[in-house]
C-alpha cells in the first residue's frame, strides 16, 4: 500500500529543485531535531524503522505542508508519546 511519502512518478508533483551548495540545515532548530533523533535512536528509545514509519504515518495534508525537519520533529514527538517517554500535554506545555 502506498503512503503519501511515496510520490515518485505521480502526476501533479513538480520535479525536486536542488539548491546549489545547499546547507545541511536552514535553521538552528533543524540541527537540534537531527541531534535529538540521533540521541533517541542511540539510546534505544526507538529504532530507525520505527522512526521512518512514524514519518510515513503523518496525515497526508500535514506531510505535504511540512518541511523535511518538521516531519522529523512530528515523528519523534509521536514516538516519544507512543513509547511512554512523555505525554502529549508535556510536549505542548498544556
């Protein structure tokens, strides 16, 4: 079954535009999300397959409207709640 992330060859999606000498991160928070994800995988909180699945489970509208690292942040937030590390309220500060 295809998920929203599997858009290769689908009509309606423009070609991927590459930035010349694109930096690895466009903002500091992206580097923090990258580091947090590495640390959580390294500590065994979840594994890479679980992380990828969490990204791919994002609702299509959210997936398409989010940047690459916004998807990462949403996926690791989802996994932290699913693994019982914290609650959704703790993540949102509610």
